[in-house]
């Protein structure tokens, strides 16, 4: 009884009201057959409930709106998990940004796209602030020109530690790799998993 005395705006978070009202008016005008959105509701105790809303309008034979039908799915738990994941991702990104250790991340099982933190990009002599692909198994036009050696023997791209680990699904033992650059520079990287 209390709820049916309220309007949508009375129970909708103020940041979500405008979008829903625009969609509602477009639906009533017949511009759209329905709308679906995620929005925040305000509970009686003032706490928030996230809902996934689907709303449609039934019209008479002349196209005049008769009444609306809506459904709300409580997605509060999902939204909280998404927020926790976002916060953790930001923490990890912040740690990677300040880590003095080069960290490389494969974005696919074949290691075709690998990015690095700032220390990693510095190791392979790529300018700071880059998000370049450092994979040696990337398409030919994206590959970096440095060469990688183990015990004086140059490695083919498919022999590189990340590619081997991904292909075999196993950890690779600690090892030292030598990176040789076109400018004559040499760097050594201790690779640990």
C-alpha cells in the first residue's frame, strides 16, 4: 500500500532518474517498444538496491497507451562483485605501475599479445606510457626488433618462456635471458614464474 503511493522518481536514485524518465516518455510516445536498463533504487531504510529493469507499454488498437508492464531483477550482489573486481584491478594496476620489476602479461593463450608494466617496457626499450605489444609471436609488422638469447643461443619466438609455458600449460624454471638490441645494447633478464 505504501509503495503504490510513490512515483518512480520517489524510489529511484537521483543519478538514474533522468535516463529512465527519457526512456519512459519515449516508450509512452510509441518511439520505442520497451526499455531495459540497470538502475539504483532507494529502499525505505535509505540503502540502495541495484535492479535490472525491463519496462514495456501495452497500447489499444488506436495506439494509445493503456498501461505499462515492468519487471525488476535484483542485481545488487552482482554489482557489488563488479565493484570489488574493479577495485582489485585498480590495486593491481597501481602495484604494477610502481614495481621496479618488469612484469609481462599475456592477453591470449597463444601469447600473441603481451603487454608490460613500465619497468618491463623500459627493459625492452619501449618508451614510458606505452601499451605496445611486446610479443615476439605477434604479427610480423608488430614485432619488436630485439633478439633473445639463452646461453648464447638465439631463441625462436615459439621457444620463448611465456610461449612455452602457455603451450605446455606448465611453469618454466627460473632462467637468465640475454636481450640484444639493434643499437648494440645488451641486457640480462632473470626470468621467474
